[in-house]
C-alpha cells in the first residue's frame, strides 16, 4: 500500500480511537454531577467508573482472537456500533443501574477498538514502516486526552446541554468512523479452515479476570484487603483462570494461544506492558486530583496542566517512530524509554504542595517522553516476532496486560493514597489542635472552598505528600520494566505487512474483500 492509501485507511481507525479515548475522559469532570442528579451513592460512583474499564480489559483478548478468525473491518464496525448503543443508553439513563449497564456495553466496544486498531495497523503496514505512523495515533491520543475533560466540563456547565451530552457527543464520531472504515479500509480475506470459537475458554477467562479486577477495584474501599470477600474473589478468580489454562491448552482455536508465550519476545513484552500499566496509569491517574486539591486549581486548569506530559509522549513517539522506520533499529529506544520513564517517576516522587508548575511540567514531560518511546514500541517488537496468523492474539495480550496493570495499579495505589492522606491529615490536625473529624479524615475528597484556611493548608500538604508517595512506589515497577526490556532480543524488522505474511502462510489463497 502507498502512503496515501495507508493514511486513507487510517482515517477511520483514528476516528474510532478518538471515540474510545473521548469516552474515557469526557465524563471525568461530569461524574459528580451525574451521580448527584441520579440520586446514587458513592459505591455507584465507583461502579460507573470501573464498569467500562472492567468490560474493556476483560474483552480485549476475545476481540484479538476474533480478529485472527473473521473480517477485521466488520469487527471494527461492530465494536463501534456497540459503543454507539452504549452511549445512547447512557445518555438516556434515568437510573444508575441502566447507566452502569450502558458503561459495560461501552467498555466492550472500547475493548474492540483498543485491540483491533493496532491489529489492523500491523495488517496493512510492515513493521519497518510502522513507526512512521505511530505519531499520528499519538496526536489523536493527545487531543482526546486533553480535550475530553475540557469538553466534559463545558457540557456540564452549559444549562441547555447538561451531562447527558457527555455520552451523546461521541455518537457522531463513531458513526463517522463506521462510514470511513467502509469507504477506505480494504483488507484481503485469506481463505482458512472453518473457524471454531472457544466459548468455554472465553467465559472462563472473562469470569476469572473480572473476579480479580473487582477485587483489586473494591479492596481497601468497600472491604478490607484481609477479609472473607478478598478470599472469595481471589479464590474464585484463580480457580477460573486455572480452568481457563486447562481448556486453552486443549482446544483447537484457543482465545489466547498459550504457545505464543514460548516466544521469548512476546513473554518479555507482556511482562513489561503489565509493569508499565502499573507504573504509568497507577501513578498518573491521581495527578488531576493533586492539581485540584493540593494546588487549588479548577477542573479545567487541571486538564490543561497535564499537557506537558501529553506533548512529551507525542514528540518522543513521533521522533522515535520516524528514526526506527528509517534505520530499522529499535531496542535502544525501548531501553532509553524505560530509563527515562523510571527517572520521570522518580522526579515526580519529590513533589509536594509547594512545587512550582515549571518544575512539575519538566517532570511530567520527562515521564511523557519515556512512555512515548516505550509503550508503542513494545507492541512493535511483539508484532514483528509472531506469525501473521497470531498478530491479533499477540497484540491483544499486550493490550490486555497493560490495561490490567493499570487497573491493579490504580486500585492499589488509590487505597495507599487514601490511607496516607488520612494519616497525614490526622497528624496535621492534631498538631494544630483541631479535632481530626473536621478535616474529613481522608475518606472522601473534601470541598476545598468550604474549609477554613488552617485546615485547607493541612489538606493541601496531605495530598501533596501522599501523591509523591504514589510515584515513589511506582518507580520500582518502572525499574523492573527496564530490566525486562534489557533481555528482549533485537530482531530485524520485517519489510512485509501482516496481510502479505498471512497470504504467504496460507499458500497465497487470498480473496480480496470489500
């Protein structure tokens, strides 16, 4: 395919990815209003947030496997259609139960977009040329991440629109993506044996993963880490996943082919993706709260303050991708990215309530540069080293473990944040001779505008110290990712696309599809 044909085919993919990113960010500033309007509880707030993430993480491997068996374009359009249905249900919700269900539907659609976009890119672009186009997706990611919270805040604050438009706004983009994919994406359909879907394995994987994700999401908040709920959820999750491994090892068409883990590159990149998810998402997800509570910024300003990290990610992924496409050398950028990410997290571990925005911006930019060099190139390394018939499974496994790492990191570090804030606030209030009950105790985020000046300073200090601790804890995970990356063996990037390799593996029995 020529550069023009590739860019045309990517137009629909970019629109779809923008929809997925927008769905995850546009509701961030609107959720307090949504929950209050529906008369829901704090636990419902948690489930509205986690329902989409759980559904997305659990279904990514299924979408990846389906992409190895069926028409990738049709699957992309199906995932976008599910996203449209979920968005409409959410927008018209008059109860929190329907809202949570709609978020699950949205999450299933987002899981398809997350897995399939990278699979399709690998199918139409040779690994040697793939880095050149990574910057385009970086730009889409940056725009969606920055614009989402800003757009959500404006919609909520506009009386004649309201929070429901936070869900409706993604529908036109999803419909546009479906139309663009139909018009521009041309993928050959390679003749192969009759596909058999491993429904039992799929059920066991989804059930086991959901049990563990529900545990790490709720433990420390809804119940103690050491409790009967923990024993029940972890025990059920482990048993279900052991059963899934037993089934997957014996079925003809496993959802996750266990033999791909015999490939050293796939195994190491999977471990690195899990650690990157824990370190990156687990640490940075609380930055917005730090901006608003510890630094006293508005939600809109807090959204803008993350721009240095996004720009660092965009620039580094674009430059590294261009150089990799030109030279064919890639491992040095993985190692450099892991080193820089570790340094960035270490620097952010030094922040407090008095850190200047200039210094904070520099630290975030360093972290963004490291993540930009590392995250996308882990996928490139894995895709380059597997048969074309397993591109979907390998790509989705990396996305799955990165998402699961993010979920685990967010939950565990969130519990640590709550405990650290509570202890720091209690210590500060006691030192000031103020009853600790007046500060909120760290169990909920206080309304800073209602606090008297002495208490406000104590709260700001507590959140600054606690947020720095999160980055300090995330730093060893990044260091482990660096050690893992060092052991990845560099192999020459292939000059044929996934479609061409698949045709060769199938004996050139190719039929051009629509």
